[in-house]
C-alpha cells in the first residue's frame, strides 16, 4: 500500500504494514518508509 512520507516528501510503498483502529473508531494502516525508516500512516481500510 502506498502512503506519503513526510520526511522524504514523496509517495512510497509502505513496509511492515499493520492495520490499526484510531481512537475515533476509524480504520487505518501504519507502516514504515523503506528509504528513511520514518513511520507512515494512511487513514482508511487497506
């Protein structure tokens, strides 16, 4: 799944993704950037 990396300022394929549920109950996907290892986050089912 692709997400926007805030550090690289580019869309990249997320690595080590996991599905989470936010505090408000909405689904999201969390992973890491394969280039800079920064946490990436994407709201919505994935």
